[in-house]
């Protein structure tokens, strides 16, 4: 959906937009706000992410031509909690929080700060998957309440060419818990017979999705990385362990109270991760 000029200018969603977005996530598995972040900010982020990808490729000895990660040429990496990445417009984006807090509660936590990139020359799609496993293994026949929302910020225009995420929306997030266990039916086999679509969107859009919704990365046929930033917000009651995001003390000290609260379970006072 497109936010109104008034919402974009005020940084605040109308109550009816929040309600629509919440219902879309609950029923369809995701909502997409198109072209929200300023282009200049997105371009800056993309250029810094390019540096991260380059050093990650070198460190891991990855070659695009030889391929990696089963020929998908997909890279998932933890993003350093430093500027320009850890800007409050990203980690505490008002549009995102308006929606996320309705679903996960105002005491929800930021628990993941990473990125997903479909690099050029991939030859295969990823396996169809959900981002979360079953909470009760093979046992639980019930659909459990949502615990995690993934928020994706694409840093380039996502087209049919450059490796869009493919999603199976409309109910895959609503299966009983055991559907997310390692012994569940193979999603890839079922998914070939189900409706899906490739999530094309302009740079600077925001996708908020239930982490159980089935999806996969697809090969990038362009010559540039297709990168997004991926955050996860979690239900406070479902977070039992200390988090893994490394947040330098001075970065934490610069945050608003709201943002400090969002990252309260993470590793504060620890240097940012380096790729
Ligand atoms: O292409 C994407 O952004 C999706 C990547 C993904 O689902 C994964 O790496 O687990």
C-alpha cells in the first residue's frame, strides 16, 4: 500500500492505516508500505552495505562465478550496529512501530539486525522456508500466537530481474506449530503447487511480515547486488535469552528512551560486529 502525503510528512500513520496493516499481517502474512524512506538515505545505506558485502565475500573466499550457498549466491550477514545502519529511522521507524506494537505489544524487543542479499550469478532459488522453527517440535496441533515480525528495507529497486523474495502469503503463517518443525512436510514440494508471487518493490519500501510466512530468495539476473536490511521485533514474553546484537556504549547512550527500551535485551557496551 502507499502511505498518504500527510502520513509521510507527519511520520504518523492514520488509525485506519494501522488497522489495515495489522489485519493484513494477521490474515495475509505481510504488509508492504511502498517507497517510504528517502532515496538519499537508501543510497547511502546501499553504498555502505556494498562495503560490508565486499569484505564478507573476501573473508569467506566466496566467488560469484564459482557460486556459494548451494548456488543461490545469497548472503545473510549481521549488520554492524553503527552509522549509517543503526539510525533510529530504521531501528525505531515510527511507521513500523505503529504497526509492530499493535501486534507484539509496546514492550516488544528488537532482537535481530542483519541483511539479506541476492548476489549476481546465482543459479538456484533458496528452498522455500519459514524463518522460525516449531516452538513445540512435532507435538503442537494448534496455531500459536505470533512471536516475531521481520521488517525488510530494500536498498535497491527490487524487480523481477534482480532476485526478488518470492512469498507464499495468504495463510502459510497460520499453520499449526508442528508445520514449522524439521519433520514437517517439505515446503518446497508443496509450494510448487501453491500460489506465490515475487515481491517487487521500489527501494525504500518497508515490508513487515510474520516470520512464519513461507518464502525464498530467488536468483539475481542483474549485475548488482539486491540487498535489504532485515530486522526482527519479538514478543517480550517469548524472548528468554540475552540477545546477540553488539551495541557500543556510545551508540546506546545516543539513543532515545524509546530505542533504548527496544534494545534492552541486547549486548550493550560491546563493540559492533565487523564483517
Ligand atoms: O531474498 C531474500 O531477501 C530472502 C532471503 C531469505 O529468506 C533467507 O536468506 O533466509
